[in-house]
C-alpha cells in the first residue's frame, strides 16, 4: 500500500511491523516525531510494546540494552547531541552483543548549536561496534529498519544497527512510501530468538569485568562478526528482494560502469547527484555515482570494484574529522589505491545545489592538489 | 527611548529581537520579573553571567546583553559551577526549564543544591517539552496530555521545589507567571542569598500544554495558574487530598548556609602556599 509520509513516519511504520517489545525513547529535534508516532501506536494498542518516557538519551539506550539483554526485540531513536550522550552505552550495547536497532536523524553537533543536517553525529560513532546504514529516501528508511533487525539478530552477527536518515531533508519532507503487508514482514522477520539472555533459571552475567586475559578476544570476536556481517547483509538483501521486490546492497552503483569520474557519497544527497549525473550524461560526460549504504561494516571491496575503472573519484563528506578531513574520503584513501579528491559540504545544514555537484566534478577533473581539503559552499572572507 | 518602551529594554540585545517565543508564552513575564528582581537586589549587570541549556527558556540569555553561555541539554548548572569556581565574584544565573533541570539534568540540580554553590537557578516550569513540540516532561501533571501521552500521563510528576529543598538548596521559592510581584521579590531574595537559590516559575505554554489540555488561550492559562495556586503557609495545614491539582506557591526554604566557594577559598587560604586565588577577571582589568 502506498502512503505519503516522512522518513520518520516510514521508520515508525517499519518499527510497528517489526514488533519490538520495549521502546525507550527521548525526543530530540529532528527525531521527535518518531517518538510521537510510536507513543501513539502503543497507546492505541496497535503496537504491543512497553514505551518508556525516559529522562535522557543516556537512559534511553541504557534501557534498550537492559531490554535486549532480557531477550526481547528493542528499538530506540535519537539524533545529534542525543547520540553523543549515548556514546558510552553504544560501546556497551555492541560489547554485550545486543541486537538493538536505532533510528538516527542525522544532525550537526554543537558548538555552535545547530539543529540542521549533516552526518557528523553517526560518523563520530564509527568505532563503537554499531552497524550504520544510510538511507537515501523514506522508502529506504522503512526497508532498512526491517532489514536491520534481521541482520543484527543473525547469530553470526549480534551487533546493533543504526539506520541513518538526513535530518529535515528526509525526516520532515514527505514522499510516497510502499508499506509492506504485515504477513510479508512476519515471514521475512520471524520473532526474535536470542541465543543467550538474562534468565533467573539459568543465571548469567552480561558485560562483566574482564582481566587482560579476556578483553582482546571479546574485541576480536566483534571485528570477526563485523567482517562476517557483510555476507549476512548480502544474503538478507537478497531475501528482502524476494519478498518485497526492492533491491538494496552494501553500496549502490549508479552509471559507474564506463564512468571516468565517479562521485562517492552517502544519504539523501545522492538523489541530487543522480539528477546531475543524468544531466551530464545527456551532454555526453561520463560521470557516475557510487553510493555507500553500509558505512559500518565498511564495504571496501564493493567500493573498489565499482570505482577502480574510473580515472578520478570525488568523495563527498557531510562531516569532518578536524585535523585530517572528511572521514569517508580518508577511509577510502586508506583502503584502496585510487585517485581521489575529498570534499566537505553541507555542514550544519548548508544548502547543497546541483551547481555545487557540478563544481565538485569540475574540481575533480582538474585537481590542483589531491590531499587538500576542498570546502564546497563555504563563505570565504573577502 | 521610544515612548512606552519597557524600561528593561536597555538590558536586551535589540539586534536579536523579536524573540522566538510564541505569542502568550510565559518567558517574557519571567524576563521582566527577573530584571525587576535584579534591580531590587542591586546586582551589577556588568558582573552578571547567564548560563542556559536547551529548551525555550534556555533561549533567554541569548537576548540579554550580558555575558552568557548557551550549553548542552541539562548541563547548565555544571557549566555554571565552573564559572563560579573560576571567579567566585561573578553573579551567576542559570535560566532553565523543566526538561533541563528535572529530566536530563536532574542529577546536576540536586548536586548543585547539595553543595550550596552560589548560583541562582530560574527554572521556568511549563510542564511540557515545548521546544520539541509538546511531549510529556517529568513535571507534567498526572493525567495531562502530551504528544507522547495521547491518553494522558500515567506518571507522578516531580515536586521540583520540594526536591531542591530536600537536596540542600538554601533559598527555594515557587511562584507562577500570574504572580509577577511575588516572583520579582523571590528573584531578589534568590540573588541576595549567598548560596544555591532555586526559583521555580510555573509558566504557561499555550502552544503545546494549553492546546493539548483544554486551556486554549494564554488568558485561560494565566487564570488557571492563579486559580490553582495556594500559598504554602495555607497548604502546610491541608492534607494531600485537598491539594490535588493545586499549585503550592511561596517560599519553600530561606535558610542561609555556608557557601561552597567561600569554604573552598578559605581552605586555599589556610592550606595553599599561593593563598586564596585572585579573581581571573582582575587579570583582564590590568591590561
């Protein structure tokens, strides 16, 4: 059934159909409507879950870890400062191998205070052991939540997932979204079966104190799970396509086969880039887009396969690791031998227009200095 | 000066006006009463630092032409503690709401009170998360409606003034925006108190709380605040049943206690070879 809704609405619909049992959530712009939609679903009885109005994001994720540790499917959502406040517990959730799914409305981090979009918040949590999937539109937001549960709960993975949607651009604009049938979701995503959980009849401890004899092995297991998650994601994508007819992957290649210049980016900006690619292709220019969907696990093989034939690539970052530059750019440079230029854009909600994308392509075609951090749309001092 | 202009306009940053506050918001009344209380307490405006967290009330310092620090959600009392310790001679005022002080920053509130550090906290309690669009807060009355409680809140609200009194605040008062005169006097007393002062202002949010709770206009809300209020002296003689849906107003605590930075400076004077630290502000004045 097609319904017109925002990405926040789509995430909430997906959560409803995935039937989590506990939802601890704290409102924060621009995630807030997710917490409101879910509150209504629970109050109306269409979603049989415990909805906890916690007092902070730190409490939200802590309650989610507790619930997941008790062996039930769990959901929470946040944004920006809220995700940063969760930082401590994000490591705990991953380390305890709790397959929580979190919706993150990507927003800039303070200071200066900004409620507008960039991707600094989730990118800054890249080392926590959470998988991160970046949606381009509301439909993907819905699809990725359903897939995220299946991937996270896979016994080979057991790591939490973050479904990232660009704040305002996706969270507060509406578009047609195909809502799957509940029977299909039930078939695709059976009830959660934990392999181990807190059970008084069979006591165990989660997250106990480890001496130097054990800690490294726990981290090694998580890295192994993260590596193995790539195959699980591919398999889940395939199963999803069979049931719902929509194809997703670790990356999406858009007109890259014969492209001389390929742009690499994540999230909603890819919609704009596709329009520019189509426009330039009509003029005979061989450009393409490689969209990174899974930022963690990082699909370096898939990225390399898609971009290796290009003469030059441009990597677009809506984040900056101060002191080195865009994170996606630097990870690509670290993992593969490509001629890449890095661009920082859209921080704190700075507008990105098709002209900016054309500017990036021009600068990539004739680079002056490849290690330079290129700022797009920056107001330079006169 | 424009004719009929508020005498307090001199304290505001004109270039930032108009404010973001909704029509009928209680924040304007609180700003007005604060300046009145500040003048009555003879606080030097140049010596004032305002600190705030996140929320509608936390936007107030941004409109005031004094030094200010706009910080993260729930933490203004922690930032204010740092300012006060760096230079105990400053008058440090926190503007905050029920989301900031009762929810995410509840811990900082009770520890500020416990230490009795000389900070004045003005907590504008509108019983709802206004800035994010009307979700239930820890002070929302039981049964009140919010966007995260479409059939009414089931939880017990905090009695914030009672909480701060129990935690050790040395001046605690609660008034509503329907009591501007008493509120100014409480702010005066709070600023004069050398210690942790907490002034809770029950305020109206007609946009969210009012609209969701059948109090559609600011006038309805102010009437509700006035009619529901009952003075603490009278309330103390009443039982719990009689106080349901009442707002107890008045002074909860007015008992000066040794103040934290005073105690700390005294310790430094006695034990530290460098003696009591000279104020940082004086370093700037020497330039």
